[in-house]
């Protein structure tokens, strides 16, 4: 099995202190990585799980994505139709990972990564398990609403959620849910050593110039009263796993970043045009 050390985490996840993250994860059991688009929240979540394990084991890390129609029946347990016209209970990913963690005699860590955790009503999705995810109530049994079955959330299960702060269509998180999670902001890391190394390896002068302009753009976005720091442009747009070429830069700017700016400043086309001209002057 491939090992995964804290050094690996800090090499792959720019600007994040893995020691602090692991301490928070141990203390709270449940964390939410929040931040702007493209800062690598899901990527960070999985690498944090591997760093906690000390190796890469995808069987111990389950990923789900919430949406507005996601329910308790999808996440925990619900009735599903059968081919013969009847119904049967089917367990969801949360139930399954809890049972898997509970039955591990070595008490190794297990993780569920929930993308876009604020797109669904978390208290409804968890149902009676809502109180059980709290650190002080781990391993406490409760009866599920279906099947009169005992269920608990083991203390070797960790929940890592991600939340996009720039999404205007979010479901607000209530205070009861916020109390059960630690919130960690993931910022753009254009000035980090890891990102500078990425630019150096690319050997692309245009890449350096674009990155400097993105830093300026993020300052303007952060100072905008209608936007703010949560709407900045993340660095992961440029993390391709290989040297970034001129063609890559053109695609990233034209088809990813400019459409985002059009959405941000839909009522200020002059701002969009200014940045479009800025990037065009660099890219040619």
C-alpha cells in the first residue's frame, strides 16, 4: 500500500499546515473546508484523510456530493423499489461507512468527504444521526426511524465537508450544525512555495505574469462590497499535474476565469472588459 506522509501532504497541498489540520480533526472529528472556487477544497480533504492514515487507502475514504434533493433516504437508509414490485430497505453511504468503521477491530480511521455540504439541509439528511456526529455523543446507540435498528456513529469516523463560499444558491447552515463542525478557510495560494515551484517547473514567463495579475484581481474582488474574499480565484485552476503551457493559460482564462468574472460582475461589464483586456495583453 502506498504510504502518504505529512511531507507528501505539504508538497501537494499548498500553504496548509498539516499538523494544525490534523490536530483540529482529532479535536472536533468534523470539519468543513470553506473557500473560494478553485482553492482545492476536495483535493485537500482527501489528502488530509490520507495524511491521517499514513497511506493511501480509498476503501477508507468515501466521497459523496450533496445537492438540494439529497435526503435521509439517500444518505442513511430508505425504502427502494424491487424488481418484483415490492420495497426493501437500502443503506446509504453514511450508514455503510459507520458500520465499516464500527466493525474495524484495529480501530483505524475512516472518512466521509461531503462535497458542497451546504447544498442540502444537513439536519434533515442526517435525521436522528444529527446529534450522534458530535464528538461527545460518538458510540451512543439510537434507534433508526426505519427498521427499529440500533445505530451509532463510531469515534473513528471523521467527517470532512467542503463549502464553496462564492455560491449564491447556498442553504444557510444553522447554529446547531455549526457547533458540530470546525470551519477552516482555504485561501488561494499564489504566493506559496509550492505554487512558486510549479511556476518554476513550467518555465513559462506568461504563467508568471498571469499569476501576478490574478493576485491583483483577487485584491479587487476582496475589496468589492458585493463580493469579498470568499469570491477570489483559486490557484488550483493552474495545477494541472504538468508544466503549464501557453495553450493551457488561454483555455483557463478564456473558458474558466472570464466566465466566472462575467457572473461576478454581470452588472459591471466595464470591470470584466478591463480584465479581459489585461489578460489578452499578456497572452497575445
